[in-house]
């Protein structure tokens, strides 16, 4: 609402290791290319592409060291600017650890977090080895200590609203209730921003960090979601909850929020533009360009 | 074959005015994002996006002044490096005027041009107001004098081979014959590089500049072609020749050429990744990102 656009940091973070899928890196590069050009500072974390080498699991987390290295680079990039707000373009969902940790430290109790996602991202290494599913837990101070170390002021569950969350596992359902988090399914939203505004007013927060995992969108309407991986094994996504929102639904909620509060964080994650990803690989086969 | 990769200039040229379609700019930005990272110098010509203002036609060419300005910027970018070879990522087909003009001046009679395209690109303002259809004519010294001025050493028709060219108009058919240019249709190629190699050997050229207009590809197999414009009017492309090659066909021809000669120029044009283009517009509606 009142953020000076020159004080917004654009952070490009083409991280793929958190989802253990090298194509997230290409998706992040495309997302950075198609986003409106930033009016403030821009930083791009150099994330190496997959080299075919091993991706070791340490303390139950795949590519843990690479992820910690990306995290440190993202923290440094943010620290160089001390921005009022951050737009982060990923990459897998874990891209939002450093940005929201920074915003939580900066704005404290005045910050609410809208987690716009089909999935709650509160697992730990005990439940799943891909850390992109751990990021909100880590932001709340729960999970692998090396990542939680990057969160000096954890976000309280009472300050988190899930927007568009679908079916959860018993572990997730219990976690959400135990930590006083609020959830709004696509059906509870029913195309209206009002339930979000009601929660936001009750929270008392005037600053809002938004996590927008594109998989909150209905995969029957958008071709750029993980579910459309042309190389996925049959049934690869069996049992994985799918989003049921339209892009316009998310935008209208965020615009309503923007009219009542300052959106100080926006992270967009899990973009998989399959046609461009395939062409990217084809380009490597052309002489002079691909070598 | 023997080009030092650090002597290859990567030239990003998000020009859209030559096709009078602002979305070429987004396509060019995506193409630059998904291409293998360059090992040599990289230049990006700053092409402003469409601002909704008029696009005046001068001497029969839409946006002529803007195109001349892009041309001057591309020439300067090339001159700063005096590269041995250039990879140009567009943008509309006219992006290849400055690069091939430079290569023709540098390599002279030793240069052959492979024009991999469903269309011959030899019209003038008398036939069509969009200058992306004029580029090869201009490179041969034929067309608007202000553009032809940028071609100190025109390419001779005998040094041009069309690869994958489909149906041509009577004007085009006559032009091609009159200037001694050679054409190979998809059916004449029949999936083999041999007709290309035979022509190349006969030409005596040892350096090759390749123009790869993606519309040489079969639109029933690739979703990133102009023909798939979701906003095109019904019958907008009626009578426009369509490509009939596969990406792998083009790659196998270029690899065979690369084994016998030095590919010193590669321009890729007319990329229209519609899903990403649509998302690009949607991103502008999100608070904090789109303003």
C-alpha cells in the first residue's frame, strides 16, 4: 500500500535442490525473465545447475549442504540492502526461508504470513527428505537446527493463515491445530477475499508476507505446474494434494489485502514452464549455442 | 568446429517492432533465460516495451525509427567485441540484420548463409509493412535504403540456401530464381543433411551463418509458435505458410554442417512461449510485483 518501490528488493533464487528437481532452476530463470522489471535493487543468487553428481542426504535432508549454502547467499543478499520489502522469485518453496525470516525479524508482531499453497510445508526430515516441504515449519522455529538458526525471530502459528490449503495428512492436521494456525480451503474462500480480511483484521497485523506456491492453482487450468511433468512416472503424483484456485482468485485476495495493509513480502515458487524447459534442453544440442 | 567459445558474442535482442507484436519481446527474454549460459561476452540491447502509443509507418515500414534505433544499438554492441562468431537471440526475424551484415563483412566470399525458415524474408515495403519479412533481402542489399546502409558487403544470392522453405508467392518465387538462391523444402530434405552438405561443398564456403526462424517447425508439434497466439483473430493466419520440420531435423542438419565448416552465426527468432507470455501479463496484476 505505502511501500516505496525503490525499497523493494527483487531476489532471484533459482534453487532446485529443495525439491530435488533440477528443472526448478530453469523455471526460476524464466520467472525472473517474465516478471515486471524491478524499480529497486535486484540480486540473483548463483545456484549451480545439477551436474549429475550425487545429492547426498544428510540428517534426513537431500542436498542439505547445497541448500545451506544457498540460504547463506540469500541472507547476505538481503543484508546488503536492508529492504523494506522483498519479492522473491523461485525456485522451490524453500526459497522463502531467508526472506520471511528477515521480514519476521524486521516487523515482529506486526507481521502476518499468508501461505497461499495447496500444501502446508510444515514437515520435517522425519516426514519427508525434500526440504521445500519444511519451510514454514522452519520459519516457526521447528525443523532442522541448521536451517532454524537462520530464523532469529520465529513466526507464531497464530500469525499464519493458509489460503487455498487442501487436504492434509493427520500429522499436518494436528500440527496446524496445535500451533493455532488458521486454514481456509478453496471452498471456504468461495471466491471471496472477505474471510482473509476478517482474519487479518483480527490478527492486528499491518504488514503481510505472502508465500505464493503456484501449485495452489488448479492444474486442469494451468500447464506450468509440477503435476504436468512430461517425464514423471505414471502415478508419480498419486495421493499428492492438488490446488483448486484460479490465478485471478489469488490476485483478488492479494489486492484486497493490499488495500488494508502493507504487503512487504511476496515469494513465488514452484514454477515449471514445461514447454520452455524442454526447449532449454533442445537448445543445448545446437552447435555454437550448446557446444 | 574450431571457434573459441570465448570469442562468441551472445547478443540478446528483444525486438518486437519488426513483427509489430509486443509479445516477441517477452519471448526473447525467455529465450535468453533458457539458453545455455555464454562462455564469451554477452550484450543485451535495451528494447523498450510497447507503451500503447502509435507505431507510425514511415516509407511503408511500421515502427521504422524504432527499428533503426535497435539496429544501431546492435551494430555498436557487435563493434565493441569484434567477435569471431555471434549467437543472436530474438525477437522478430529482423534481429539478424546487424549480425549477418557483420559476418558478411568479416568473412566475405567465405561465408554461406543457411536460412532455416518457412518463409523467404525477401519482401520489401511494397509487399509488406512488417520489416521482419524484409531481412534477408536487406542483407542482399535490396530494400529500404536506411536499413541496407547497415550492410557494407551484401550477401550474394548464390551464397544463400533455404532450409525447410515451404510455399512461396509468385513474387518470392521469382526473386529466389532471379538471384540464384537455392531452396530445399522439407520434402527435398527428407530428414537428411546430405542435400545441405552437397550445396555447401559446391559453394566453397567454409564459414556458415545460420538463421533459425522457429516457424520452420511444424506447429502441430510445438506450442511456442506465432500460429498458436491465443488472442489471434479467427483465420488470422489463413494463407500463411507453415513449417513442416521437427527440431531434431534442424539440429541434425546443423551438426552435419558443423562437422564440415565453421558455424560463425546463429540467430534464433520468433519464439512465442504463450503460456509464459500469459503469465507475464498476470504477474503485472499482483501487488508488490506489478504495482
